[in-house]
């Protein structure tokens, strides 16, 4: 099948180093002309490469060569920037919103809260080499942090993570493969339907309370899970 041959030809260029990490591929029209094929056939080849994590697509910008993925152990309470620093990568994060309100259905389930409980809800984006790669919803028990309205945006998570060595007993997690949709796809500069890895993490303290829960939406080419 032609699309398999096209996929392998592009992969050979990547593995040979002719196409470098984060390099933009030629437009679909140019690639189709180069391989003397239709754009439909070309897109089948590109979709295969994307599913294998060899390339990624940014909405309205085109296709790019994926760099080496981060090695990620979700069972460790390691701050994202420390994770990237340890692997000589450039990581950063941005808080989108911070709220202290009635817990959502997801927060209630993950934190195992009673009805009408409150929880801090924090939205953030994680960046790798300035590329948005992960959207995170964090839910935190209110009594583990001081009120945060009007405080610095990153105080809540930073202060809690500083306490982890003293208070944390374990981190549990669950993985699922889904697709990016709606606002999350837009925030990660992805087209709707792009594969993603969803990781639910629960942070449990020494009194066996779930003090924080994260729901992470990773672009699937970015991380490899290892313990």
C-alpha cells in the first residue's frame, strides 16, 4: 500500500537525522507532489506517523517532527519543571485559573468528597520547549492550603509541593487513551481528534487522605510512561 511506503520513507529520513526534532515538514500539497500521490493517501501516512508519536500536528501551522519523549513516572510526586530539568529539557507552566468553590463531579469522585464539599480547582498548561503539551486540572482539599483569592497564581501548587516530602505517603494513577476536543485541543494547539494520554493521579497523605487529584491531558507524542 502506497501510504505505508510513504510513511516508511518519512520515518527513514527522521531516523537518519535528515529531519530534525521540531522541524516543520513541507506542506501537505508539497509532500503529495513529492511522492506523486493524492493528499488523501498522504494524510493516511501522516496519521500513521502521528499515532506512533514520530510527528505531531499543530492546528493551522502544519506537521512537525516530534523530539524524544519525556520519561514520566506518574507514581512520583515530582514537579514538572524538576522532571524536565532532570532530563535536560526546558519545561515551564502557566496557571489559567484558580477557584475555590463547590467541588465538580470529577473533583468529588477523585477526592472522595461528601456532597456539597468545596475544593480548590486549578487549571494549568505545561510547556516543553515553549510548546504547550499538557493541560491539567488539579483539585486540592481546602484545609491543606490557605485562602488563595488574590494571591500569586502559582502559590497554591508550589506551597503544596514543598510539603510533599513531609506529608505524602503515595501517589496512585490511572491511564486512558482518548482524543483532544474543544477548548483543551485549542489550548494545546491541536486539531480536534488528536490522540492524547489522560492520566488521573491521586496524592495520598500519611493519614490516608486524598489531598490532591490531577487530571492530565498529554499530547501523546510527548511522554513515555515508565516506572
